C-alpha cells in the first residue's frame, strides 16, 4: 500500500519511534493564567508527569535498550531539571515543544519566532546543543500556523513532527528551503483513549489499557507489513500511570519478537531519511508550502448564497 517505502537500516521492515510530550503543569498555567494556583488537583495530575512518570518510563524502556524522544517545553525544562538530567543521563533525545503550551495560531509571526528562539536557547543550555526537531504544543488541535514551518527552516531545524500528511516521513518545501516532516499518526495518541478531565474540557470514554494497546498494535502491524513507520504521541501523566505503563511492556516485546524493526529516536530517523535522499537511494514525496495563502475565493461566493 505504501508505493514508495523508505529503505530502513539493516533491511528493517519498519521504523519505530516512541515519543513523549512532557508538558507537566505548563498546560494548567496556560489554560488558567489567572487562577492556576487554585486548580490544585489538576496541578497534581500534571506534576505527576516529570516527578513520577518520567523515571518509570525511562526505567521501562531502558530494560529493552530503546531510545526515546521527549518533546519538552522550555518552561518544563526550567522547572523540572531532575527529569531533564535523567533523560540526558540515559542518552534520550530532547526536542522542542514550545515554551508553555501555547497555540501558534493565536500569535503574530514575531511572537511565534520569539517563543521558538527562547525554547532553542533553553534546550541549548540544558543539553549543550540545539534541538534537532520540533512538535507544536497543540499537535491535536491545529497548532501549526502559516508561519510555523517557515520559522523552523529559518532556525535550522532538521525535522518537524506536527502534521498528518503521510504514513512515512516526507519533505516540506517552500521558497526558503526544505525540512523533513515525520508525521503524527492520529490513532496513536494516548490522550484520546485515557483522558477525561474537566479542567481541560476534554471528555473521552476512558478505555482499559488492553483496548488501547490493541489499537497501537494494529497500527504497528500495518506499518510492519507495508514498510512504514510507527510513531506514538504519548504523555507521561497519561501512559505513565501504573496499569497503562505496565501494558506497554507486552507491546515492546511483541515488536521485538516480530523482528526486523528499527527502534530509533526521531533525530536518528530524520538523519537517516536525509542520508538516503542525498545518496539517491530514495526519493521523497514533497509537499510544497503554503497549501494556500488565504481562504479560497469560492468560499465567499458560497457563503453569500
């Protein structure tokens, strides 16, 4: 079904990347800028992220020597240094996830650039290097503005992981240049299966971990069958909880037992994709941006009917 599969390292059938959005209580402060201090239960829910879940997750995946990519807002890095030190100690990738849990669509180009650069500097200070990749803080709610991808190119990012336009990595191109897009898979987001919380105005039916794992596993099987890529968008205060985290271990074993799987960080995947493009071993699909520069004229005519 994938007409142009990427040649993965060592003849692997598919690539697998476990990624985690480490928002911590940044989301609470953004949602309730004037009253976050009064939302104590929600603060405790999200502080569970760096204080309890991150050590548990790193321990679990460390037992299987699987690299992780953590997308971390700058505010989280500043306020939870122990969690960041643990990521670095275990050689996991730290990628850009904004400063607070902001929405790029509500900002001017300059405001978005200022926040992007602030996050870059915080990651450089914490890790000693610029981040390779970026994921918008609002990946599930259209958090990519008309300026976002161009700003990532301007600031020299290797990859973005905020869009949904393919089953495998592809290339975004505009007049400035190109960037690798490692697309999200809409069904492999733990928030949709486990989260129901009034303060976030998010009410989903909470599934048993075994049901969610069935969905994650089915998406992996399809990626393995057709030479694709499986990548999760998970959150430590959600999938880092006891029963859900425990349910990940059989999934890891299943993937390893199936064989011919390349477990990699997002940075390594972007580097590999760039290498096979540059060597001529693979030609990517290229999406030219912008998709459009304004609402379509026909819409105005339609709305006047």
